[in-house]
C-alpha cells in the first residue's frame, strides 16, 4: 500500500526569514534553541535571525554541528536545549544542522540513546508525537531536510544511519533563497547535485506515488536548468530560487524511497566523515543510473526516457555520461579516488550499504558483487 502524504507548511520567498518570530508564536515556541554550525554563524546568518526577535541576546545558540552529524553532537545539543529551558528548536544551515536538530528534538523528548530509534532497528514506531517542535531554515540548496521525514546521523558505533518518522518533519520550513546567495561555488555545486540525485533516485524508486513522481521530475528540471548558473554566478536570484525549490521538491518526494546512490554514500560518509554527501552522490549517480536502467519497473514505465525528457537529453542511454559531463562543468571530482576513497574500503562500504534503509527501495536489487562493480566504476 502506498502512503501519499505531504504534511509540512512551507514559507517560500525572498525575505521569508522575517517570518520566524511570528511562526514561533503560532507554534507556541517561546524559548527556541537555535541549532546551526560554526560556518553559518560566522557568515552572520544567526545574527540576522536573532535580531528579528525582541531579545536577541536571550536566545540560546548551539553551533557545534559537525559536517556529518554525530550522536555525540546530538547529546551536546540536548544538553544546551535543557540548560536553556527551551521549548522548541530553530535549525538554520544546511542539511547537517537540520538533521542534527531533528536528533536533538527527538532525544530531548525520548529516553535513551539514538540507536533504538533508527529505521533499521525498527525505531519508526518508537518515535512519538512528543518530538520537540522544529522550524527549519535551509541556507543551502541540497538536502531538502527542511521538508523531509528523516535524518541521517552517525551513531556511537560509527554507522551512518537513518531516522524516519512523520514526527521528525519540521512543523514549518522557511525557504528564503536570499540566504543561499553567499554559498561558495564548490558548495553550490555539491549541494545542487545532492538535490538532483534526490529527484532522480526517488523518481526511479518503484513505490506507487504519482504525486511524488511529478514533484521529483519538476524539481529535476529546475535543478538541471539552473545549477550551472548558480555555480558560476552565485548572486543570480532566479537561479538560487529554482535551486532551493529543486532541493525542497526532491525531499518532498523522499517518501517513495531512494536507492543505491544513497546506500553507498551513507556507508562511505560513516566510514569517512570528511567526505561531502552531495559530492559522493554526484560521483556515484552515473553508475547507479546505468545499473537501474535494467530494472523491470524502470523499463516498464519508461522512466529513463522521462528523466531524459525532463533535462533535455535526447538518448536515455546517455544519461550517465550527461551526469558526468555536468559534474565536470561545475567543477566536482570525477571519481572516488580524488576524495580519498580507495578500494581497500570496499568491503566495509558494501557491508554497510547492504544494511542501509535506502538499499531496500532501489528499483533493482543490488548484490555485493553489484556494489563492488559500481564502486570500481566510480573510482
């Protein structure tokens, strides 16, 4: 049975950040914890947010989010939440602060460690409506975590695992493209390819969800059409708007599932937290596209041709090469070796990929040998 449910309120426009205080009041948040990272704070975005409130200096800020969120950072965030007597959270930043904020919202209101709440440990049913209210404000156009029902966090045993629940969906997303204008070219490229990979993978997932398919294809078309402009001219407001929309749309369609791009990138990110998730997705996407082209559901529904049509590629068989060419044009690495991922890591990567929750929703089942072939082709 398909579950088709779009449950998040989104305020989307240039200048939407100014709505944060009134939205806090609407949700009953009187003492928010601001969850962010050091880079976002140094860029002045936390100050811009805080100055909208009557007493900026009274706001509690947690800015120790690592590039790949960890359970240790979640615990530190929970301590800040409780020390500040907070009753809600505002996450501002990329996918890492937003995912970390979801972890804080969970453990601030649920007992124990994170592991029992992971999807692969049957944790979906353990997450209750008691999750602290969360407002998410993205400053990158990539993960779409501001409208997603999941979070990806490295738990204490080193695995990068998923947490899935409708109760983890932020109560509100404030999508203000103005906050993305200062994003550097390399990060614009990596996060943009993250959004594009989300749109493609969720469209290829075999679950029946026509609304998600339509949202994913539209998001893909927007992302593909505007990513190069956003990378070359970060001040282009139109490009930034469409990239933020593509990011949001990719995550809106997440409920269909993802696939091998993400099972592999989650595995690699857990083993080497220095790697960037969006960059990994960009590198892995071509080989996974080639693998999934033979999936029965993909062939039966002509999905590769529909993807090709959305991005203006004449021959669906050339989609992997089209992605590789786009990666080159926007300055991303062409292989895993360029970012320090070697063949000696393959056994651990494959073991973790097979256990990842996104492995199960790939349209074609991948064996250990299939994963090894994908990794070797991505070196």
